[in-house]
C-alpha cells in the first residue's frame, strides 16, 4: 500500500552510483516510486525521494540539501529568479475528493465546487443535507456527521484544492483564500496525501482530498464532480487530459500553469501538474546531471507507468521546450550545459 511507504527511500543507492536526492510533494510520490524502481533496474542508479510535502520540498532545495525539490504549487517568476532556480512540470494528475460512507461505492456520489466549499467551511455538516441530496437524488444519504480531513503540512495539493474552491466560491475566496497552508475553519489535519488517505479510510463519515493514485491504489471511494460545463465527471487520465488540452504552458514563468476549473464537457475540475525545482548553477553538478538523465528517461519511457496510475504525461511539445530550457539554463562551473540529448 502507498500509505505505509511514503517516507522510505524509493530504491537503494548503489555504492558506485551518483546519489540523486529529492524531496517534496506527496502528490506525485506513487509515480516517482514506480519510475525510480524501473530506472534502478535499467541503469543501476537509484533515487532517494522523501515525500514530505511541497512546502518541505521548497525549503529543502533552497537550503541546498537535495539535488531537486518537488512542488505542486509553482513558484513565481520572481521567486525563481531570486533563488537561482529553474522549474518544470513532470506529470499531471487529479486532486480527488474521497469519502468513507457506508453503502456508497466509488463514483456513486456527486459533488460540485460550491457544495465542497461549504463542507470545508463548516456550513454543510451532515451527509443528508439538502444541497448534497439535490445533487444525488438516487443515493441513500445517511443522517451522519461529515468529518472533513485536510492537510496539516504545507501542501501543493492543498494549494490546488483551495485554488479551485476560490474559483467557484466567493465565500471561500473571502474567508480562506489560496495558499499551501491555510487557516482551516473545520476539519482533522493529516500529513501528506498518505495521511489524509489513511485518516479517511479509518474515519466513518469522513471526506478528504488526495491525488487520484492514492484513491486508486488504496481502493478508496472517490466522488464525481460537476465541472465548469455542468457535467458530472470522474477523476482519471482522460478527464485530466481534457482539462490540460488548452493549457498554454509557456504563458507562465517556469511553466507554472494552474489547471483548475478549466472549460470543456470532459474536464476534471481539479486537474493539477507537479513541478521539479533545480538550481541553474548547482553546487554538485554531477548529481544534477544524473537527475536530469532520470527526468529525461521518465519523459521518454515513463508514460505507460504514469498511465497505469492515472497520471497524465506531459505533451511531447512541452517536453521539448523543457529540455531546451535545461540546455540553456542549467550549467556547470565551466558554463557548459549539464544536459544534452546525447549524454
């Protein structure tokens, strides 16, 4: 199970190999673990990735204790410039509501953004509330207290969740806002996607939000969502692809495009990307070069593994732009690029 393994080393580092170290977002941990295992088998090189949350990843890379940081909340162009960092998206996925409600199967329950916001604002407190019932005329809803579960750590998953709620709920935008760490009106705090998933699995009547891979791997009950087009859609690679279809990745510094609340009949409303942070002039260029080889391998050979967990690979044209950026901006002390397509 994902829940018990998130803090562990993804694969052992061979004594002769260059140590690739990373830390940050829990959102992509399942796919990074899968890629790391396959990469280790193919190349003999390992990856030590600590799944500590986006806030922790940003702190670690800025403290220069890891080769790369990982975040689901992109840094601004100003922050990247001041820190000497580059940023690029690695993969996309979906922030997904998960529930623990007896008799309700995955996909049975439908929610919309305003209702979800009211649950996390503490305004809707019972599963048989009229607003939930109106969205679910064919679901038998119990008179049971809703127990919201949310992140306690600095989290890019929270950032994307809050960004969406602020888009659809003026009340949420005014009272809570958008950040990686929020002043939550209600709820039980848990660390990481793993912690939220674990709390929901153990708590009757609960609701939480996790990356869909956690729901899928742990056989959790997810909800469908009403999207911007008014259609009820399920989380998954096809609905994330639909949300990302019109994204202009070069419109934001560091490819920092937020995919929440996109138009389209099939679009998942809480689609999200996850980003890698690296130094333009790293103190340990050999480790950074090895990390870029791993990321290039994942872009080239990792799509099927991403698909298997319902993550969505980056489009090839975006990958091409990212690798051009690597060559132009990530350099050793001699001024030469650490990455080229032939290395």
